[in-house]
């Protein structure tokens, strides 16, 4: 029987005529998108279950918080770290039930609205064999060895031998204990059946998903693939089948041709060794229109930050951005020959996309933002600084390992971040509702707090909405929301934003808009604007806003909400707007300073603060951009 595993994918993508895509509820919000695959015609045949259709729809949308990137015992690297939590455990934990991780009972403070379990496609067959007693090959000596290992050094050596050496090589292959493609199908079937069992339209959504973990020459090109509905292929595709992103897109086009809907979310651009936002394709040829169309179609979102660091900006390349020194994760440069480049970071990628749009007509890097953690403990969105227990089993599962150790092949323990939480503005909490919002990029990410933020742009938007409700209504009626395109205009656009603090979290410091644009010569530019802020501060003669202050007590790891604001609402008009220039605008919302997880660790364990990491940080949220493309 022909199988996906090991096959050479040779689907040919062909250009098709532009189609109208209504991404918002007003005519002003309509944008024309060109995609390169004939399979996109399947979008007119959206798969929406009867259960989804029975859930009430809110046309002005609600925000749903969840996880789009996490791993269970079905991921070999997670299992090696000591994780034994399954998909079932992940869904239970997400909804507020207690689970036991390596002898520790854990229960989250607030349930999630949705999750996508994204185990690595590469080894789910091997893990099915390892975890299932009556599976063919379960008693192989190498799997007995795997199940019996307790020493962390032995586990690390095993991981390097059977995973890293293959994953990051030129010709990735299955390990010797792989029993064949039927094991992959069996694992995938269990995953889908479990997702269907826990999916509760309108209450909790279990999105069907997996991670494709391509890493040519050790450069991170990983993508999380998320399906819209219940229909999925017999097996996922892995980097063993194709080790480059264009092969993944070809496979996705094949699934679209069969009536499925799916999208891919890249992550860890900071570790991509210059390959996440490339100037050439997998064959070394300059990227062209077809490449740009295909990438934009299949990849509407980018993960902004996760446990392996922040990919928005880095202080080395953005010294003028006073908030660029945030979770920079410098130690990931110690492994796999990684060295940071400016084009490894999302803001630069967004600017590069504008330049390509100007020259090609289509933006290959038109990314909204979404949150995820890459947690390998089986714990979706474990994003609280005050209760961080690591994310990679024994590698970072103790205070001492986090202070002095490292996650093998990746990052020093003290450099770990908490990750990010996904915020999705959707009409309903269902698979179709959430996926459609992701596809239209009406999404944002936070570094953990449940900050609520709305962001709209348009020529006709009033500059001073009375309240958040009016801002939203005007935004949909007269403008476009985050993730959309401004229509071709000749006048300066106004942008409105409303941010509300997490009810259980810290007050807000400020709201910024980051603008990027490209001039007629193809040179990119950017500008950071403080739009609205707390505590009646004044900008100085240099145009800078004074810091909000810091109430963190480093001896107790506590802070007070005596500074900052519970909500911020404001607007900004781009008086320098040039209708002939391609541009994007996104919002960054900053909290007041609060303790970093390393400070909580130090206080609880009665150890000194680490002197080479920040003791307090400003948690934040990033919205998806709003784009402008000149007419013609």
C-alpha cells in the first residue's frame, strides 16, 4: 500500500487568478489576495460541523485564549525528558483538572478556551510502538533501553545519537527501532480520536494539529500545522519526508485538493540561521511570485515568542528600541552553529516582506502574530512566571538545573522564557470559528497575562472613541481590525487601540504602535510611537516617555499595582503617511515591571538573584499588523 512516509512529494503548484477574500465585516475591510495553488478553490467549500453551526455567533467577536504549540509523551524528546503525560492529560489540564507530572500534582489557575497539541510528526510512530504494549516491535532492545533510562546524561546522549544527529543532518531518517508507516497511522488515529472526544463546541476547542520539524543544517524551520475541522489525512508529514518548507506546502496543497483546510505557523525564527525569512528558495534560486503567493496562502501567522526566546527584536540589532532587551535568549547561539542575524527576527521579516511586495506584487512574509510555548512537559500554556517549573522535563525541572544547567542542544536554563499565550478574536469558540480567525490574522500573542487588546485602522475612524465598545463598533463599521489590509487610500489613516489589563495581573504601562515601510528605492524603515500611557507622564525634549517606575520587591518577589493603568484607550494618525509606500502597523502593549520567573525561583529557594538575567521584566502583548499596499 502506498504511504506518505518516504515518498517524494512532487505536487506542482500553479498560479491562479486573484480571488476576493472578505476578512472583515465591512466593505472597507475587503482585500484582494492572490494565491498560487489551484487547491485554494476548496476554500469555498468550507467544512463546518453541525455542532459548530449550532453555537451562537458574536459578530463583534470575543477573545479566546489558548495554546498552539506543545508536546506530550508522543514526542520522543519530551518522553526522554521524563514526560509521560498524554494528549488526554493535556486536554484535562487545559480545562482545569489536576495532572501528575513526574510525581508532582499540577492544576492550572484558569482553564484555557482551546489548545492544539502539536507533537513532532517525525517520531510519533516510534512513540506509539514504545507506549503500546501490544504494538509490533514494542520489545525491541533499543526501546527497552529507552524505557529503562533514568540518568539524565544517558538520556541526553541517547537523544543526540538518535534524534539530533539525524534531525539536523542533510538526510534525516527514522531511527532503527521504527517499525513502519502503520505505526505512524496508529499514533495519529489515537491523537485524532482523543481530540474529537474532548472537543466541546462553544465551551472548549481541541484543534487537530502536529509539528513538522525541519532543521536543515541545524537551522530551525519548524512549523505547527493546524486543521480547520475534523477531516485530516491518514498521517502527517514529517521532515523525514521533506526537509524544506516548500515540500510541506506541496503536501498541504494536496490535502486542500482533497477538501481539507489547514495552515502552518512557523516558530523560533531567532534560531533559523537566516533561513526563516530567506532571499532564496530551497534550491538557492531567488524567491519569485509563485513562492510569495504560496507562502502567504499557507502561512498567515508567526509565533512571536516561546520558551526558547523572543523573536520580535533583539537588542543587538535594535539598540534604539528601549524594549528590545527582552528575553533575548542569547545562549541558543551556543549550539548547532547558530548566530543571530537581524533577518532572523520578525520585525525585520515584516519589513523585508514589504520590499518583496513592492518588487513582486505579493508579500511572502505577511505574518500575523500568535502565541505558543513549545512546552515539552505535556502542559499547555503553562505561562505563569510565579509557578514556572521548566518546560523540558529533567533538563530544566529543578531550580538548580534552571540556574546552572541547559536544555541540551538548545539553551541555558536561566535564558528560558515562559512562552506566549495565543489570543484569538473569533465569532465563536469552535474549530471553524477559531481557525477562520487565525486564517484572517485577527490574533495576537501575550507573554502570559490575559491582556485584552483591540486594534483597528482606517481613514474614517474617529480619533477619540468614547469607550471600548464604541471603538470596536467604529472599527468594524469604518475601518479594519488587526490582521487586515487597509484599502487603497489617499489620506492619512487613523489607528485606534484599547488595551485592558489581566484582571489577575499587573497594570499597564503604555501602548505603542510600530510602523514599518519601504521607500521607492526599496529601502526599509521603521518607527516606534508611544500612543497612550499611564500616570500622566510627559514626553521629554527627546520625544521619549519616562519609565513607568518599578514596584518590584526583589527580596520577596512581589509587586504592587500602585502605578500603571487598568485600561488604556487611544488613537494615532499617521501624518507622515505616503499613499505610494507599502507599510505595516502593529501594536505592542506593555505592563508595569513584575518579577521574572528566576526571581521567584531565587526567593523560594533562598538563593541569591542571578546577576546575568533580568530580575524584573515588563510582560507584553503584540497584535497582528494592519498592512497598507498602494493601488496599482
